[in-house]
C-alpha cells in the first residue's frame, strides 16, 4: 500500500520538481497538487491524502493557517512543512497547530521520502538542533502541560514519554503489553486532558520541560 501524498506550493515549478524527485519512490504516490491553502483544504477533503507536503509562504491562505484547518478537519492526515528557511518563526506556529514536522526544500529526494514515511507512521520529523530552536518558540505550551500533568494516570504518563521518543501506537502497545486500541484510547484521553490537538504537540511539550 502506497503513502498518498498531496503537494502544496504556490510555485508550479517546485511542485513539478517534487513530483519528479519523488516519482521513483515505490512507497509513495502523488495524488494531487494545490497552489494555495484554500485549494489544499478542498483537495484534502476530496482526495483524503495520507501526508500533505505544505509550503509555508503562499498567497490567499498561507501554510500555517492551512495546517490549522487540515489538522482540525482531517486529523488522520499528516502535515509536513516545506520551508526554505529553517529560522522561520511560522514553523513553530504550524507545529503548534498540529504539523508533524518540517523539512527544507533543498533536502535530497531520499531524505524527503524518509521524512514522509516517518510522519506517516506517526513520528515527528525535526532536525535535532533546529528542532530545539523551533520548540523554544512555543513558550505558552509549558504552562499548559505543567498545569494538567497531574491529571494523567501513571499509565498515561508512560505513554506520553514513549510518544516523546517517537514511538508509534504499535511500538507503544508492544512495549507496554497492551492492545493498540487501548493505546489509542489512552492517547485520546491524554489529548483531552492536556487540551492538545495531536501526538506531535505531546512530544513538543515533553521536549520543553526536559
């Protein structure tokens, strides 16, 4: 089964380049393209892609706002931010809204494919050093976590720590000797209690308090 990918960038030549560079990846299928956020949202509703490669800077609706809408409307779809500048403060905002990571546009095709596969499987994709810098730009999230941390059960806290390591549901289930359904139920409870959108934000919060 191939990972269904939607390309979102306002420059047609970049979309074309991405399509060509990812065309040889047997695990991926480019199912559509969008030149701005409004079109991207409509495409997500229609095509149900697994992963969206999302440009940050776009007319009509930028990648940050588009990420917010997609993560709200289609939480099963992962958003991977494409950027030319890893110091862009918009990256941290997109992560706050639920993006699963970011990658530079000049990344080698095999690394881009790896990042897509990683976020599809439930991992975050952040460069270690740059990721720490991005995480540091989300100051209000530490307060949210510290205020609600005590509400979690010991089992839920175990799951939070495993999510922070990048473990997906299957790996968490195997590690804790519980079913994947139970893991999913715990994560739903954790997100509700911490007032978060997805597991990416859980990992970001844990990284902040370490």
